[in-house]
C-alpha cells in the first residue's frame, strides 16, 4: 500500500571527527557489551592512526548530497536529514530538528545491506529511544527494506570488483581468489537473523555476474572476547590457507558487507590484511565499496518511490525475492551477554 512521507532520513553508525572524540565514541559503541578495555584501546589506535578521524561521516554526507541531487532530478520533493547511532549528528538531535521543522513522518534508509540485529533491529531500537527522548510529538520513522539483492546494490558491486580484477592481466584475473568480506557477528546473533543468507546471496550474485567461480565468504573485524564464538573464517585465516596451497597468489578482497570505505575497511583490510598478505607472498587487491556509485544512489530513490507507489516495482535479483517492508516483531532479536 502506498504511503506518504514528508522527509527522508539517512541512518548510520557514526564516527569520531577529531582525536579527542575517539574514546567517547568507542564508549558509546561498546556500552553494554562484554568487550575488554584493552580491546577498546587497541581499536582506538586504529582511529589515531588516521588522526582520530573516521571517514564515515564525511562519506555519508557525500552520499546524502548525491541522494539530494538524485531526488531533485527526479522531482522527488523530500527534505533530507542525517542521524547516527553512536556519534554526532545523533538520532535524538536529528529527530528534534525534524520535529521543529514540522516533519511528521519520515522514510529512513539504513546504511546496512544485510539483515542482523546490529544492522537493522538495533537501529530501529535507536530510533525508538530517540523518539522517546524527543517526546510524544516526535516524527514517525519507517525504514526502507533491506537491499542486499537489489540490482542497485549488486550491479555497482560487480562494477567495483571488475575494476579490481582489471588490475591483473586477464589470465591471472581469471585464476585469482575472490574473497567477499563482511563484519563478523556473534553466532548467537547470527542464529536469529538472515545475515549469513543475505551475505552469501549477495556474494553469489556478484560472482555470477562476473563469471568468477573461485570465490568464498570470509569475515573480518570481530571485537568480542575470545570465549564468545563469532562467524568464521576470518580473512587472515583465509589468506593463510591460500598461501599454503598451490595456485594463484592473487587475491581480490571485496568488502561487500560495507557501504563505504570507513575504518573497518581502511584499517582492517588496507592495513592489517594487506600487511598479512604481503608477508605471505600474496598480491592483495582491495575492491572499492559502492559509496556514491550512481546506480547505488538511484537505488535509494527507487526504494523510496517504491514505498510511495500504489503499484510498486519491487526489484530484486536471485530467488529470495524482495525483503519485507515491515519487520516482524521477533525479527533479528538478540540479547547480548552482559559483563
């Protein structure tokens, strides 16, 4: 059923934009999670390596500017807003501004392609908490559906990986190892969501679009205690296996689990994974994320228009079909262990 909205809201993770923000930001990220302080301080060093600035906010502003231009060209007259889970602009501040501007109902795009607690349900909880803080006249916020198999996500990823493959001579490109990466999550979280299913399907669609048969799924950036099982294999372990086997020494890493080249990509892949590959005698090439690829930006507009239409064209590739618009009550439920 068609809906009407008076604003668009970009919802994302957030990141520090100066050195003194790093620890307060990480406190927000890790609040209520059983993560040793030593691990938090180790992650803080990743941000300090880049001057204490995460690129994620700047990249989201670039995405928002591209969406604004796309909306304008299509005659889609919606004001655009931006709110984060963990750092400024915080969702509560954004909703407060939206209320002051007279917004009553907004449609939200989450910068997460796959279903999971942290990538969907937690954002919805964050929005509900921000609405409670703002008060009973806070704007209503509906989310757009998951887009893991939307052609507007798959086609740009094919383009990004193809560009990476083109850095190799054709015979080597055809034989190279293609590793699709996504952020690891606890097994207890993965068991009540479609994270792995979505990750595998999106990766399959990209690999098939490229005609590249030598691919596999790996995970990265786990942050929990060693005693807690998380999704595996880690990208470093996969590199070890490739190095120990006969065959191609070329590895294409495609961070399909990330929308933009933020810290988990710039440090965990471009620094740690690349250094490990070099030590193992492997040639690692990292594909870009979708970022502000024009087809991806157009997808955002298509998803909004889909919700506004009486006869929506719900684009989706593969056999899983389009994701639901309204999340079930128990969707992606997760109760993290407390320290």
